[in-house]
C-alpha cells in the first residue's frame, strides 16, 4: 500500500478522508500514516472523528523523516502551498494539492521544475473534470455530432454565505471559484486561451469586500470563444456549482445544467428561416466513473502506481491558473490582455 500523509486539517479534510475510506480502490491502495496541522488539536480531532490511529504532528519535515510517505495530500492555505509542496517533492513524495496550484505563476512554474527534478508527480484537485455530466458532454462534442465547437458559455450565479476569510478576500470569485469553471472549459475546448477581457464588480448588497461578480470573455488558439458570467452574491435563482452551460457547434448546440440535465439538437435540413432541428442523443458513460474529489485522488493514485501522468497534473493546471491571473490583470487594468504572456 502507498503510505500517505495529509497536511492541513481544516474543513476540507473530512471530505478527503471520506473519499479515501469510502472508495474501495483507494481504501485498498492507500494507508494514511500521518496528519499535520499547525494546530495539533485540529489534527488529533480529525483523527478521532475518523477513528484513525495515525501520527499527528505540526512539522512536515519531521513527519517526512519519520514516516517516509509515498504520497502527501496538500490541503494547506494557498500562501503556504509552495513551501509545503516543495518540501514534500524534494523528500521524494508524490503530491496532490487542493486548488489553486500556487499563489503566483512564478511559484507554479517553480513547482513544475521541482517535480521534474525529483521525478515525482504533482497534481491539483480539479474535480469538475470528474463529473458524469461533463464527461458525457465531452464525449458528445468529441463525437462530431454537433460539428466543430465554436463557442462555450458558462453562467455561475449563487448566493453563497461562507463567512470567514472569503468575506475579505480580494478578487474572491475569480481567485477562489472561477478556476474550476475555467479549467473545465479549457478541458472541453481542447486548446489554450490566448486573450481575455474581464470586468469585475462588487454589486450593491454584496456581503463580500471585493470582486464578488465577474464577466470574462476568452479567445482560444483554435478559434473558440468562451464567456463566463458569475456572481457569489446573486440571490434567488442559484445555478449549479458547476455552472450552467451552452456549447455551440457548427451543426448544433448542447445545453447542460451543470447537474444531470443535458439536451442537444442538431440541424437536420438546409431550408427555412429557422432550419429544422432533430434531438441528438447524449449517451451515458461507457464505463463507471468515480466522481468528484474521490475521482481526482483515484486518478492520481493510479498515475503513481502506473507512472502515467495524472489528468490534472501541474504541467496542465498552470494553464488554467494563467487564465485566472490574466482575468484579474484585465479587470484591474480595464484592458484586453494576452493570457500566454502571463505564464511566459
């Protein structure tokens, strides 16, 4: 079994531990040997809640030396991520991190270099890629039934009352949430973004200090355009956490509600003001899918076991991170900015 240490025993940790325990393949492949938090009582409380007999500590270096883990699960706050991941990779552990990958693109590039030097995997939790809905939509678009993709539109409107650090966080929607939507869109589009124009606002009545709403327009290298409209202070008609989507092809359009609702129609004639349409079947997945966090963790573990590349490897995820930072730069300057220059 792969020996694992989890760093950061806050609110997200319960979900990780449940995924490790409740997913049969993970339960058979991973043995948790340590929990680390700057607050030792948080680590001990987490162990007690989950009935774990593991080493609890406050220092990663000591834990790495004592336990020699194969895996480190990084759930720390973003400002601490670079140091934690660097230390773990250098010690010989493979690392799976919560998002965002890093606080800056320079730090993200450095983590990629450290992973390459160490010969270890570093991947990031981008759990939207591990949803039945998006897998079905991707299979539909890849099939060509709707022609070539020309545009993708995302709506994200949720009245989310978190409390805590998010209430004062600058660029809260773009930094803390939009990375999921941007990454999922980039995966569906199958190309890298080139330019973005973004407007960020904090609407009247917002309970956030900054940037609770944003509108972004991205251009991609393959000619696809993407729009994102989002707000974390929109009460009254919540979308799915995964957004609601419209994906347009040269032969038709797919609508996905972000949950299980997917419809698609294609043009079936060449006459008339509105061309006749026919429904397009959106088939179910050919194989079962482990969804969400558990799916990302399982993909990562399988990569470590087989020495393949994780779907959400840092070398890929940096492009989604670049979208976020480019959108922020555009919002701050009021200009359309190149995305590729943000990661060069």
